[in-house]
C-alpha cells in the first residue's frame, strides 16, 4: 500500500495584535494560531473589559463624594461640567444617584441629560461604563431613556470627558422628585417607581465642614459615614492611635464602630444616638479631622494598645466593591 503523505497546513499570514479583528468567541483566531478566538487574542480582549478597576473615580474632582453617591447616598444630584462645550440642544448634564426604572441615563424632553450612578455595570470599570452611557445620552433623541450595555474596551473614561477643574458639589435631596419636572404628567410606571424609591430612601445630609462625610438617620440609631482619601494602612494606623487614646469619638454617646472599603477608599463609620443631628456633628467632625491629621503624620511604631485597637477595627472591616 502506498504510504500516506503527511498533510501540511498552508501557512496563514501572521498579523500584529493591532491588526487582529474581533470575531466570534468560538471562531478560529484571525492571527492564524489555529486556536479559537476566545482562547487566543480574545482572551486579552475579554480581560481588558472585565478587569476590575479598584479606584474607578481616581483623578476626578471630589473622589470621595463620587464613592459616597455611588454607595451611601439615596437621593442626590450634581451638575457636571464637560471638557468640551455642550452641543446645541443639550442645556445641561446632571449626575443622579438613581433614575426612574433604574435607567442608566435619560435624555429629557428639553434635551438635558441625566446620568444614573447607582447602576449595575457590565465591565470592571465603572468610569468607562459611565462615560459610554454619557456619550450615548448626549446624542440620543430628547425624551429617550438610555439602556445599559458593555462599554468598548478602548472607549473613553469619565476622566477623559469631564473638566478636571470643574466643581463637584452634590445636592442631597429628601426624595426623588427631581426625576420629573412635572409629576402630574408622569407615566404610571415612573410614578410607581418614584413612590417606591421615596419609601426606601434613608434621610441623609452632607456635612459642610469636612469633605465627603454623610450623616444618615435610621430607626434604631443615626450614623456618620465618612469617605477618606488616605492610604488604607496609614489611615487604619491613625484611627487606631486615636481609638486607643479614647479620642476617636464625635462626642458623648458616639462611637467609631469600624469601616468598610468602597472603590479603593476607606470609609470609617460612627454610631450616633438617635437625637444627634447632622448639625450636631459638624463641629466634632471638624475637630476630629484635626486630630486625625496629627495622627496621620506620626510614623512611630504602634503600641500594644494601639495594635489591639487596630485589630478590632480591621476585624470589623468589610468591602463593598
């Protein structure tokens, strides 16, 4: 019998990474490797989209307030200033904690744009997803809600679209009436969504004397949650020094109970008696900020009491994102 000749595959041209088109996950990779796209160049593309960005709001004005509005504050709005001038027909762009029907964004009938911050995102970079939503909202027809989608891996981030010198000044609301200028003419779906959101909203107030600190009222006790920009290890050491010295409270009956992580920043939390209002903690919070600055500046080794205090704080620490 004649021997079978070994079959050889024709060599395919090898493409550079930048030249490789996107194809279906199970299709052969266009680079000519013989592997499926998802196991070859598609793997890097998928990783770029899903890789978690630990501090998505880093570099934006008032990073702490971005984190607070994403995780802590029920109802708030902020006027955003873009690097580029708004096109004709777009009078304003406003960031909102939540929008009706959980829409990612809304182009109102008057052309103004609302962007929702507290939405699930399809990629690991909240900033890129929000930037994609913003760009689509700016060109949508007036009166159109914007649906969610996975942002392109090479799309811009908020840091590239927003004016770095623009002020970021949250306005905290008691409810969600800012959703619709005229509630009498809103749709039944929006009205029902508004009622549900108002019923679930926890009364919240932003302190004026310190950055990114928010008082909130709950049935059993009140709280102060303060998003801080310092490196986590340095901050925990400083909090431990103050806690061990009995100087971590915000007044009689208040107590530093722990902290949590959110989008790369640490958020200490204080329990407050029910009768303690936001106004009541303005001065104590400002005084605490001064004590914290002194503690942050210390590089002395922690004492045994301070190490125990630090252990207690870290044992009660959780991560939200």
